[in-house]
C-alpha cells in the first residue's frame, strides 16, 4: 500500500500536509483511537480519508448532515476514490450502487447518518461488510449541552465496542467540557491519542464594528465584495428574509435560509450555494455544519453570535481553501441584552449558565478589544500570538481614552436610581436632559444629574455598550432589562482600578478598506477565464464548482501559468485523476492567454529589463520545485519578477527585501547570477 505522502500527491494533488495533519494521519492509519481538535478549514476530512486508503477494509464515517456527506462523497469520487453514502436522500439507483460496491469489496469509505445506528439492521450490515475503522465527524454533537446535540451520537460508543475497531473523532470545538464529554461518551472515559492543533487561521481578516445603521453596514460590506461567495448570519428568521430581499434589490445574487423553511427549500439553497459562484446566503445558525464549500470569501454577522466558540466556528467557514478571506461582526447593546437574557432564562443549571456568561464575556472582550483581535482570540484558546497585521485593529489602531471617570459617573447614576433603569434614561440623567420621566421621578435632583455633559449622547451610548461588553453591568431580566452593577465594577467605582475605553468613530464610506484582491491586476483576467471554464465543466457534470478545482488551485494556475501537463501536475490540488480529466481544458485557456505577452512583460518591451525578465522567468521555472525537483512548488508573481528586472538588486539582502525570505532562499543565488551576468 502506498505511503501517506504518495497518496496525498497522487490522489489529492497536494505536495505537503497542512500543519498537524501528518501526525494525525499516521496515528489513525496505525489503528489508534484518536481525538483531533482542529480549526475549521484545517483539513480534518483528509485526516480520516487518507488513512481509509491506507487500511484494509471499509472506513465508516458518521456525519450529521446529508448535504455534508454527499459533498464529500462527490469530491472523493472526483479524485478516483470509491466512496458512497447511505442516506434517506438517496435514489434507489444510488443505494444500489453503494451496495454493489460493498458486495464487490470496492468501497473504501461509507458515510452514514447517526440516526441509522438506531436500527438493528444497520449493526448487522456493519458487522458483515468488514469495517476496520470508525471516523466521527463533528464529534461535539455528542455534547448534551451543545446547540448541535444529536442524541444518536450517544450510540457511537456502543458501535465501537460491538465492532472492536479503532475510532477517530474530529471536531473544531475547543471547549474543555465538550472534549471531556467526547472522551466519556465515545471512548468510555479511556483517553484516546489526542491532538489539539493550533487555532490560527491567518488567511482570515478579522473585523468588528459597533452597530450604526446595521443594514447599511452589511450592504456596504457586501457591495465591496460583489461576485464573491459569502454568508451573512442573522439573529432572527425575519431578518434573514428582509436582508436577503434588500441584497437582491441591490443587484446581488442572494437568498435566505433558516430552520422555519420546509426541507425542500433548505435543500435548494444548499444546492445553489454549492454550485453557484458568487451566491450570498443570509442565514440563521441553522446554516452551519453542512457548509463544506472551500471558496467562501467572506462571512458577516449582522448580529452578535452567542459565544466565542460559535463565532470561531462560523467565521471558520470562510477561506477553507487557504486563500484570503474576510469577516465583519456587528454588535450593539441590544445584542448583549438578548444574549444575556437567553442565558439567564434558559433551562441549564446555574453552573452551566455561569460558564455560558463566561463564553459570552470572552466574545464581548474580543469585540471591545483595543489591540490585535487575533492575539485576543488565540489567547482564549490557550495560544500566545503577536500582533497579526490582518485584523481591523492592526490595520487602524483605535483611538482610546481613560474611561475611568466616565464609568464611575455611569455606575453612580445606576446605583442612585436603585438599578431600575436602562441606558436611555441613565444617559438623560447624565447629560442633564430633564425629560418628563426624569422629572416625575425626581431624578433631576440627583447629584449625578448633568455631571456627564462633557460627553454627548452618542458618546455615552458607546460608554454603556463597552461597560456591558466588559461585564461591568448586566441587564436584569426580572426588571425588564434594567442595568445592574456586577462585582467586576466595584474596583472601578472605588477608584482602585482604571479602565481604558475606545472612542467610537464613524468611518466614512470613502475611507473604508477596499476588498482584498485574490490576484494582481494583471492576472485577474486569466483567473476570470479559468473560473468560467470551471463553472462550465461543473454544470456539465452536475457537481459544485469547487469539486472541479478550488479557488486556490485556479489562483496558482493564473499566477504560474503552466504551459504543459507536466507543469500543470505541479499545481497544488491537481492530482492524477483531475489532471487526466481537466488538464487539457485548463491548459487551453492558459495557453490561449499566453499567446500574447503577459501584461507586466509587455510594459518592459524594448527595454533591457524585458530580456532580464525572460531570463529570470526561465530560471524560476527550473527551480520551481527546488534544485532536487522534489520541494513544494514556489513561484514569483509577474510583478515581482518585473521589480527585480527593473531595480537590479546588487546583493541577497536587497533581493530579499523585494522577494521575501522564502522566495529569496529558493531563487536568490540564481537570480543574482543572471543580474551579475547582465552587467
């Protein structure tokens, strides 16, 4: 049986594992019980699909959603792997085909839903077909306190014992309580080999913004990314429908999705999202685990998520292909009140409610952070990180001020009114606005009346929101949301502890950061042509576009412009089966573009730099896979080569400043030889 690296290259078309994958693949292939907690988009599926090809017998994959199973089966078949699913959504022909492959010993991966484990016939079938491994996707569904709880997941431990085979469980949920439940329910409390991989998704840009005309904020965000696939999460079903209509009226390709829709309507949206380029789905969290589309370019939250884990999972659906992706999360005091009341009014025991408030506090701390969001996020998951340079706070550090005095004034107003009023009434008191409500209650006679006139109403709204975000005050559900002080606020009230707040500022439309381009301007036309060809092939085969090739693969094609099948085979994501099936079609697009000079090269026509560019391009082709021809493919964009040819750096230090360390290490000495010879 070929080794893992060979199968990775020949079947899946990748030259190297993502961080952490190889150790997990080895452990699963060796038959160890495994629990792997990996970030969404970290390549969990490959960690059981690859071992399935390395082991004898059938690997049974237990997955919670039919759409997710069907997508993975389609993708596996596309690369030449025998896989099938037995689901209630199968046609008679599909089910017969799966049974035929099982009976003939061809099937390597069998996907089933957890509900199927409740039938005695399924256990008989699984005993008969020679199961050698059980893989459990979305293993956090075993947690009875999680929002994704699936009762039939509790039967998986019984299945493992009955078949006497190893089990590999995978999830992106990092919560320690959930991990303990997984070990107890799936592994009988016997700790499996556990892998807790890094949670950093450096390709995802993180951004939060206080709500200020939230519909306009979401519409502006979507408009700057028109034509790219995206998800907008909303807190209510009604909002998904109204926002979807607004997007359609604005010329976007958009639809809504929520749990109140009939099953056929939900399936239609799932199918459209997987097959159409540039579709926006406006959804509640019901649109979640079944999303397996790798080229989602952005995720926006029109309302605050319920916890930091939920936020992490939901934004993790963007950029699963590793290409740049963006996020935006809107939040306001109403969101905080809603999330607090949902926790306080729930049926969970007190210790669970306390833990849920802690998770919400972590998310609010991220929303109100004053420095690098990624560092804050990773710190919650137990990882240390330096400033990332890929979040809104790294892009534009916030304007802050010492908020201690303002917070003390606000707390004083809350206490002097017996913690019976919300922010609106308290702001009237602080700003000296003698409304009828203020006067009738005698609050215009309080010492705090008018003490906050130095801050306008909008500024005080920001102060109160940040106080809620820092958990200094909470809405009291028994007093219709009136704000009450928490213990965390007492040191500030006593002037024993300072607090720094952010001065909220409105960002004008002209100053908003532009969408990040996937490729340089000169490569954009070729990328568009490659996407059009991909779409045509996908429609003809009735499969999602990403099953043909992921965005990241097309981006590499556009940047490196392979001229032969040999060069095409070196592109990440082009395995043997896809090369045979699609290689010629995509080469014809690339070579058609290549008949004319590359736009960057055309600018150098008639200049000495043009000849240098050609020589550098030739040297790069020779070293694309390193001197030995076995390294991971690497290349420079046309614009980088043009800079080198035009500026003619004299030494490796100058060249490194242009190319970066990785490219300079691969190409530096050879490029310098070309430049020195030309002198």
